[in-house]
C-alpha cells in the first residue's frame, strides 16, 4: 500500500456514514492556473510519485507482501461514453470510491491502492479519455471533457453516492465533479492536486485582442513549431528506457519502478493516435 493512503483508510465515520478526512498541511501556491506545457513536462512523473510515494525510511526496500492489481495488457472492463470506449477497474464491496489518475497515467498507477482499499470499499478506477486503455479520441481537449466523463461514469456505472479521489490532473477533475454532481459526491480526497486551468473568459479576451499578424502568421508558425517540438518530445518520452530512467530519478523507492509500471505508461503510447492526443 502506498504512503498516500497509509494515513487513513477509514474514509467514513461508522456512525454517520459521511466522509471524514484527516487534516492536511497545505502549501500556498503562487498561481492557480496551469499551463499545458507544464503538464506535458511534469505530469506523468508527478502522477506516479504521488500515487506510489514511499516514506524515506523505506526508500531502499521494495514493497513486501502488498497485494497488487494484476496487469492485463488487454484491460479490464469497458464502458461506452459518447461513442468512445472507456477503460475501468472495479473491485471490492461496500461504500464506493472513484479513483481518478493524473496526466499520462492510468488505472494501473493505483496498482497497490486498489486491492488495499477494496478490503473495505467498492473501488472504481477509470482511465480518462485520451489516457491509458481508454480511446485516444481526436477531439479538442479541455478540463471539462474529463469532468463530464467522470460525472457520467458515476451516474451510469457507480449509480450511488461516492467519494472521489484525484491525483494531479485527476485532483482538479475530482473537484469539478464534486461541484457538478453534489447530490452524489459525498466527499473528495486530493493527492498532489493540479490547480485551475485558464478560464474560458480569459481565452476569449485573448482572441479578441489578437492582431491580424498574430492570427494569420504568428499563431500558425507557432503551432507548426509546437507540433515539431512536442512530436519529438513525445517520441523520446515514450521509449521504455527513457520512462524507466525518469521514474527512477524521481521515485523515492526505486524498487517500485519495475516492468509493470514501465509498460503501464509505454503501452498506451503505442496507439496510432497517441501522439496527436498528447499534442492536443
């Protein structure tokens, strides 16, 4: 079991059946908006570390005796959403939890958390559209796409009050879902949560202020440059040796960086649409 959930697995008070969470120390943030480039560079690493964090005292020891979700190259369960296949895992019985991964991650990043939490709860973990074993849809991505996806997942698959747990990008999604579905979300747990994306009003203001030169010359050239640079970065980042090297440089417990973890990141990147989705 990861340190992220070692603090408390009793998410509900036995008397009230309402979620109770331990107090968390909070660090101030200078900015509440997050750039797409920031996610592209740091997202996968942050997702893996925060979900699979290990106390320094155990830094040189692999996890011993912990149950682990079996890796299935073909995936577990699939639910159709807006014409796209969405991959998810469900284990255990009891009050439901919905686990939402971070940028570049998948349900398999919760590999130690799912079996442990499933001892007391009904645990759902889903791959956000464009990630993991879910379809790599060629759509325009923004934060609300994943918010709508998880809201519909809770309505159509979970079908009962639930606690949502989000890591990194999944943390922002969890908060948005809680606002959009207050009658069914009874609690929220955040692990190294991402902040707010740029607002639509700000995007509209930027579009109005664009000059003709910016719109027809600068922006197209910028897009071509970004595609070339991000295409190379994606090709480099999806190499198994590169994934392993990066993970080992940031995981406190390098023993957890194994073939399972590396394949859970590299396999989805082989999808023909993965590069275009990464850019979008």
